[in-house]
C-alpha cells in the first residue's frame, strides 16, 4: 500500500458518503470503512509492511482520513435524521400529572407521634384553643401570681378567658369528664406573647400526654414509655435521660433529653456540645391536680408529659428557623413530599 493508494481510498470513501442519502446507506459506508472489519482498521494492520521511511507520513494521513470521515459521517447522519414534525393530537396519551401536595412537617410530626402513642394504648383527645383560667392555670396548680399569667406572657380575652398557653389544660378537660384510667395524647395549637425570632413563635404546637390509673404507675413507667417513643422516632440507638426540673402540675418534675441524633452524643453544634437535646417536660401528676379535678388523690397514680412539635420538626429535619414552618413557601414545603 502506497501513500497515493491511501489518498485514493480516502477520496473514494468521502465520495461514497456524499452519495449516500438514506440512513441505511450512510451506515453501510461507515461499516465499510470504519467498522471492525472495515478498510481503515485493515490498513492500520498493514502499517508494518509500509517502507520505514513512509511509515510516519502513512500513519498521519490515515489518522487524518479517519477524522475527516468521522466528521463527514456525523454531518450526514444529522442530515438524514427524521425531521421533527408536529404530532397530531393523540387523545390516548396520558395527561399532565397535577403537582401533588405534601403534608406540612408540623402535621406530619403530630401524626407520627400520635401513631407511636396509639400503639402504646393512648387515644387522641382534643380541646379548644380558647381556654378558661381554671383549665389553663388554676387546676394545673399554677398560682395566680405566677409570671406566666401576666398579660405580657398570655393573650387574655377577658378576665377568665385566654388563648391556651399549653396543651396541658386538655388534661383537666379529660379528667373532669371521666374517671380513671385515662391514657391520652393531645396535639394542639398554643399561644404565648413571645417575640418572633428563629426559635420562638407566638403561635406554636404541643403534644401533651397523660396516663392516670388506679393501679400503681411510676416514674419508671414514664421513662420506659418515653424511651420507647424515642426509639420509634429517632431510631434504636437513641439515649434518653431525665433531668430534675419544676412544673407546677407534676411532682417530681423532669425535663427529658434525647441523645443528639447528629453526633450520637459525642457533642456537636446542634446539641451545643452537650450530646443531648431537650425534647419534653414531664413528671408524676401532682396530687393537688387530682383533687382539683375531683379524683381521689390517694388511689390514683399517673404521669404527664408535654413536648413542642415545631422543636421536634426542627430537630428531625434540620430546620434552623421556626418561621420557615409558617411562611407556606412551596419551595420549602415541597421538600417534605
Ligand atoms: N406544659 C409544659 C410547657 O408548656 C410542658 C409540660 C411539662 C407538660 C410537664 C406536661 C408536663 O404535661 O408534665 O412547658
């Protein structure tokens, strides 16, 4: 094979390609020259038979040919591709799917928490947003001089009516309306005169729990219940700890922490290096509360707990600003679909 013959093959291949109109004819040219058994690969195998002096030039031209042929092929193939035409209306094609909504993260947490407690025998109880002084404070053993009753903290609607500051008054509604045993959770909206910032809102949600029975119930039962809840929501390796605290309506009272789900308890920014995240307030129902609702304080036992829904949503989904939960921006909410 000489350089002149090589050039002749190149001319020939490009001419054949130029003459090919249909996609199948173009493909035949491609296979004839570039295919596995095509002419170009065969010529490359003969390179060793070309005189040594001519070899570099032979290789260079063969490569240039390949490049030119490939470029021309791409062009011809594009030209032979079927033209886009306006398709006739096809009534059998599926329609455009409507955008699906997603459950709001606050609603989702409420549903998840209630579902876990339902499996533990708790039913869901409900109460109104507008409460009485008695249900929200007095019956919960909160003295009239307690700062939370101040008009600076609570939205009063009159002397006796207010927007509930917690879901705890539902405990009172349930206990004044039926005898023990009661085993309820109550999700709901709460109101406080807080200035809105990244972690506070004047309007937020809590989930309250109450278990009262005529047979002994102890702090250990409370801890086991909350530990089970923790595992169900955060996974099997989560730790739970109780810290002594004070609430007027429980004695003893505790604050409940879960081990930090981000660092597994070793300390990080989310848990402020403590390894723990505060989740709930809880305790054994104070005998005074039993007396105020008309239960026999000497023969009933029980515990109560309350937790902030937004707080759990923020922890679980890594939300850093509570206000995002109320702005109803679909770009934010769509992420929970
Ligand atoms: N109501 C309390 C609050 O808003 C939370 C709470 C603490 C509820 C202890 C309880 C409880 O039922 O036992 O901070």
